[in-house]
C-alpha cells in the first residue's frame, strides 16, 4: 500500500498552530510537544517534493523555522520521512505517528540491518545524531546489511531493545533538537526500499534543498528582528546599511530557492542535484552575511535580552553545519566544470 499526504495549502493551519508557539520552544520537551501539535492538527500534510507544489512545501518549512529552528529540525525530519515512505512506496505510517530520519553515518557508529523473511529485519548497533529521539514514535534508520550494502529500515521506538541515551549532544545551539545517540539491541524493523534506494532516489537531493528552506526561515527571523528595531524615519545610517545588505542577501537566496523549486517541479523524475546543491550553498552564503550584519547592527542588547533572537543566532550556525562546507563547494565546482554550455548566461 502506498500513500500521499494531502495537498491542501499547509500555510493557514501552520500560521494558526504556531501563533502561540513563536519564541516559546526552549527545550526538547517543548519541541516534541509542538511537533505533536502540528502532526495532530494535520500541519504535516505537505505537498510532496516534485509534486508541482515544491515551493509551498518549502514555505511551510520556512514558516516553522521562523518560529523556532529546533522545532523545524524535528518537523523537517518528520515531513521528510513521510516523503521518503511515499517515494519508496512503503506502507502508510500509523495515524498521528511522529517520525525521525536518522541517516547520518559517522564512521565510529555503524548500524547493522539484518534482513529477515518477508521484508522484516533486525536492527543492531548505536546510531548517532538522532534528532528528536525522545519525542518521535518512529524513525527511518540507515545502516548496512551483512554484504555491505546501504539499507534503510523503519522502526517503531516503543519496543524492547531501543534505548534513547542522553549522549552525543552538548551544544547550546539546537539544544532542543536533542540529537542524541540511540542504541538498538536486535530490534525488529521493516526494510524500506531496495539496498541503496534511499540515496539514489531523486528525492534525496530534493529533501536536501528543503533543509535550506529551514535555514532561510531562520534567517527571516533574524532579519525581521533588525527591521523591527529600526524606526521608520531617522534610523542610524550604519544600521540602515546593514539592513540594505541583508535585504539583498535574502532576496538572492530566496530567488535561488524559488528557481530550484520550479526546476524540481519541471523535472520530477530527476535529482536536479546541481540546482539543489546550489540552493543549499546560496542560503549558507546568505546566512553568513545576515548573521554577521544583524549582530553588528543590533549590538549586544538583543543578543542578551531578546530570547528568541538570541536562540536563533545560536541555533542557526549549528543547523547550517549539517552541510559539509568547502567539500560541498568543491563537489559543486566539479559539476559546474563538467557542465557543457554557458552556465551563467542571463
């Protein structure tokens, strides 16, 4: 049985549900509670990537991120899991279940997925970087079968043999995402797709660009804080200069996200890898400028007295380090180098 989330516009219910949540998520418990609220109110039924409404999906992700980045981390993971299950034609998730996607592959934490009969499997090992582990009910977990092939498994977390630890996360930024280690002691699970299907599907890159939409939402929160701190007339010219530069950086990142969403929708069966990586790098570049200029324009006051702004400024650098910095840039440059034609023709 396959499934597809509903395609009603996600933004009106999100605006309503997040109205009282803005600035209120400060711990893992709160982030998990608000994730449950969003799921129970149907705010997770986003258009699938490459469905013709990718931009609507990304607007929803950005809206949650503008409210709180740790909540966005859990929400993006949950909605990404729903998209992965749909793309790989897996069974529909249980109603009101909340999902994580735990597919980081640190070299010292290699999880074993041992296939059984009928699509079942057993999960063994310690999985690192498990965002929202104490808040979600299910997870998609990457691992390796006995022949060394990469696999993906769906696992319910309310089972014997699953131990959510408090190890693996000590950062102040993104603390409420609680990305800790989880131990799987021969836990029953279900295979999702064929070996390698998770990374080779087009949606792998589409989802990566969706994460950049979350980063963009965090930047909106930061930029709006500066804009709201300036009077309509008589503002300090140095602050105005910073605001002007921030507007340009935001507009450039937004244009790349919109263009990328359109390309994905125009080529739904293609990875659009160049465009997706470009979108991530464009938002990352904008983030560096927006965060530096906002801090210089506002000074220490909001960083010390505005809890929401201070949290966003602490969270976003950690969230963005989900990218691979110069390695992503070098890989992207190699693709650009090999591409035929004039890549920058207007």
